[in-house]
């Protein structure tokens, strides 16, 4: 999926920085201002996941980031088809930072956010994920 036809313009109203939590965290909900369809397939979501050191993520523990949508801004569920990415801890060295970009599916409902979960208590997560929409 190429992004060369996207201008990658950023708007501060569509940037959310959230501290990761062992119990899970979610970014702010972004209002795409449309029900379904329209120009939503031209929107690119960018997620920057932080470096997680060995005390934050160890021994194959996994932090997952998943795109969710909602029709009303309250009741969120994973988009279909599912869009997610993970960071997996390696021994005691943690996990490298990663930035991923993906297009928002055409059937995405009006509100979107990223939900972060962890497979086990990975220690004290003090790093933050940054999610933004690019137009």
C-alpha cells in the first residue's frame, strides 16, 4: 500500500500522545467527520511506538496496538479487517521503537483510536505512544 498519493499533512487536532500502561491504554478518539466511506480511504494513520527497555518489556511479553472505530464515539471495536502491530520483548533487552503507517479502511466508522494492550504486567511503562492522522 503506497502513500505517495497522500500529502502527509499533519493537524495538531489529530495527534494524541498517551503513556503506555500495563493494564492497557487508548489514544484520544479522532472524529473523521463522516459516517462511512467518502474520502476516508485517503487518510493515513501513523503510530509511533516507543523503545521499551528490558525492565519494561521482557521475555517475549507482547505489547499490541490495534485500530478501533466507533459510530458514536463511545462504543469502540476493532476495525474489520483488523489492523494491528506488536512489540515483543527479547530476553532482558526490551523492544525497539517502531513507526508504522496504514490506510484507514473504507468501511471505517466515524471515530477512530488506537488501543494498547499488554500480555502480562511488563513492569513500569513510562514511555508514550504517539498516534496521528495524516491527510
